[in-house]
C-alpha cells in the first residue's frame, strides 16, 4: 500500500513555561493507506501533540511532515486550512458537533465548505448517517443525542469530505462500553470495506484491541511500533 | 448554511438576546420619539414665526430694510398685487404701512413699530383677529389700535383707553395722534406681544401724509411651495422691489432648521453608540462561550474569513432583529401624538416667552425613519467587527482544548 503520511524527525518543544517542555523528540512515523492505527501511551506522552502535527493543526519545532507527498510543515495558515478540509477528517474526544445544527446538517457542513451541491450533500449525509445507524436521528440536534450517537455523527462528519485519512483523538474517552464497542465496530467496518485510513490516539484497551497497528509513545518518543 | 448557523446562534441564549433586542427596540423608539419631539418644537416655532411675523414672503422697497424710512414705499403696488393674484402658489396677501414711533399712555411711554394694516387682508394673512384676548378686532371707532398683552401691561392700559402715537411724517415733522385701544393681542411672538402697535393703514397713511403708500406686502403660500423659488421668480419680474422668502427674512429660522437636522443626527449617533456597546458586549460573551466551537470550525477547514463573516452576520441579525419593531412602535407613538399633540401647558409661560406654542405635534418624515434604520444597520456592522475579529484570533488547537 502507498505511503500516506511520512513524519520525519519530528520534535515539538513548548516554551510556555520557564523550563521548555519537550513534547516530541525526533519522532519518525510512516502511515500507509488503509491502516487502522492506534497511537497509545500514558497521559502526557505526546499522543495528542503528534496527532495535531500530523493533522496540520499544530506546527512541529523541527522535522517534516509529508501527506501524500505534500510537505505541510511549511504551509501557510490559510493553505493549511484548505488542505485539512480536503484531506483530513477529525473526530474529537468531546464530539464537538455544531450545537445549532441537526445531525444531518452537521454532516453536510463539511461538504458545504467544499462547495458541493445541495443534492449531493443531502444524499451523502443521509447515506453516512444510515451507515452509522443514525437514520432515525437525522433531524435531531446534538443536545438531543446521547454521547455515543453524537460521536457516530462526528465520525460521519469526518468521513463526509472523503478525506485521505481520519484522525481521532481519544474518540471513546467519554463513551460507555456499549457505545465504544459499537463505534469501534463501525469504524473497523468502514476501514475494512472502504480501505479508509484511521489513526487514533488512545489509552483505551478496547481501541488497542481493535487496532491493526499499535504505536507506543513514551516521553515524546516512539518506544514500540507493532503491526498485527 | 452560514446564515442559518448565525440566525440559530442568535437564539441560543434567548434571554440574553432578548435583552439586547429589547434595548434596541427601546433605543429606536426613543430615537423616533425624541426626533419627532425635537422637530415638532422647531416646526411650532417656524410656523408661528411664518404665521404671525414674516409670512411666507415679503416685498419691500430695496432700501427699506436698510433705513426703514417711510419715504421708501413700494413704487408699483398695484402691479405686484396683480401678479400675486395671478400666482397660483400665493394663497393670501396683505399690504402694510410701517413707521417707527413712540406710544404713550397716561402712565408710561415706549418705542414701538406702528403697523398700518387693512383689517380684512391682515386677518387673512396673519390671522391677527384670532389673537384677540380682550376687546375686539378693529371696530368702527375713530383711530382704533391693537396692542399685545406685554405692551398693555407696560403702558397699564386696557381696551377703551386712549394712547398717543408720535412719529415723523413724510416732511420730517413730528406728528402725534390719539388712538383708542380696541383690542389686546395674545401671542407667543415677541414682536406682536411687546414691540408693535396695529392701526388701520388708512389712518396712519393720512397722518404720515402719504395716502395710498405701501411699505410692505406680505403673502402666504399654499402647502409644499418652495418659498425661495417663488421669491426668486418674483424678484426677476420686479426689479424695483426686494422680494424675500421667510428663510431670507429670518436667517435664524434657517439656521435652526439646519441645527435641528444636525441635532437629530447627533441624537442618532449617541443612542446608536450606547446600543453598539451593548451589542459588542453581548457578542463578546457569545464568542468567549464558544471558543472551542470556533476552534473546531477552523480545525475542520472553515477559513478565518468565513468565521469572521459568520460572527458578523450573527451580530447584524441580533442588531437588526429589534429594528422593525422599534420603528413600528416609534411610528405608532409619533402618529398618535402627531394627531392629538403633547400638552405642555404646564410650561406654557416659559415656552411662550421664547416664542413656542404650548401644544406640540411630533412628526417625522419617511426619510427620518429611513435615516434611523440606516443608523441601525451601520451600528450593527460597526458593532460586529470587534467580536468577529476576536473570534478569529484563536489558535484552533488551543481553542479545541479550552474548557
């Protein structure tokens, strides 16, 4: 499979305190298309920082990140926003749906930013929400949905733009066991059937069990990288 | 969808948005009422001045306004009267003889302007007859005279009393004649109330030795007449007289009119500035409450310019939501008070002293309402800039992880 993400010698140093904090130390990581990867490790090991850098949300202090051959480390803010829109789907720990939009509108929103026409938007949103077993909740606002349901809408939103890969930062942290199982099964199914690439950050054993590849971080460095 | 998001966001916190919209409604109502009240104050003063003092226009000998010598009478009054009768914009006219002199009673004496009038013509133009508060409007007695209440008090006379008018005739001879006070005038006009005596033109002309002389022709016009244009066209026709509209005769009225227009604009700016601070405060709170959401939008791929437009749209919606209701209530208030008036009779003494009527009828033109609405829109746009700018300053990563 083709290389999708290539992170070379990534370091991230925060200077917000008197003593600089080294969040990532010379990390090298390659992700191929269709992988179902979990980045694991204890709190503060640099999982979220790595995910943010891979997703173009944050800049590394040194090193290079290439996505499908495009170097995003030197991209300007406005180009990076556009790049994220076209290439990367995000799922957040706290769901972060737009509270004033319904489930369907939340999924449509990304496609609206991509200037897709109304018919295409509506059809794809319905199709994705159906896939997420949310067909009966199309017109519900986030406040009317459970945590698990909101996270399924968030996954549908992440997939709406047909991104090259989906980054999910602790997607199951706020979910109960049943919702976690359900969500992971759905994402694994999409990964399997559509060859969609997922990268999680997690310290949830259930996610680790489902992942095909486990990248373990400790103190900002990769200490193991196991494919199963 | 940006518009939908912005509109729904306005109603996310109904109580807070309700307070802002309510303050905008009250602000616009206050603006409409304040503007209408101020305009009615001026309109009352201008109408009173036009009716009782300047009329819509006056015609004099070109030298009369400089010297006011009785020798400067209008050379061809018949020709001018013929023109005024033919001119469709002219409603009524009257001819006057004017001379400065002295009035004395058995108790007091003071300088006055003696105005010789034709009783019927004058009543048609200045409605002088409607101002009689005591006695009657000219009568068959020999040499009748009308004077204002203040002058009456000064001279300590009442209807039936005799007064002596002293002045110079056409030959420069001091002439004194006895007149009988037949009526007392009640007016908010200082000129009528205190400094003028009205007598019959025929009586005074005879005493001046200039029978048939006319020093002043005053005319009124039909509503919506451009008085300055009429004065210009009459001036072109009659080169040997000076035709002036009320704006030229009383520049202070023109100034007051301009000043009132500026005052309304200042009032709009003050009220809108107060509203703008309220709107900015509310929107800043809304932005601060939604830092994470804004971060997510930017993380997902929404450009900062779009976030800026979204917050601006939201602010504009919030600002103009109360506009139509405020204008409607303002319009209803002005319409009602414009019909039934605001009774300021409790303050009438003070108002009359400065020439105002004690009942005011507020009125606003369509253009005034439009000006207010434009003011609201401009305020909305200005008030939206800072919250929108603030919203795009966040770093998506920090915003997403904010509480």
